[in-house]
């Protein structure tokens, strides 16, 4: 996940747009995907797992 463009992640998980993904991400985590990357809120090892759990909650 690290280093992938956010639009690529959004489309890989069947969001209709990067904006839809970013809004859903902000509702869940309280910041945009870009802000999370910049803040290093999600370190590579457990960040990907947190992201995967969130996507599973959404049924994606």
C-alpha cells in the first residue's frame, strides 16, 4: 500500500472515485489519506492491517 497513488488504492477497492474513498477514509480515521501518510499515522506494518480491517468493515 505504501507509495501507491491514492486513486489507485480507491479503484482497487471499488470506490467510484478518489473523492468517495477520501471522504470514507476521513469519516473513519479523522483525516484524509494524504494527511495520514504525511503524519505517518499508519506505520507500514500495522497501518496496512488497519486499512484492510476498515475495508472489510465496509464489505469491500
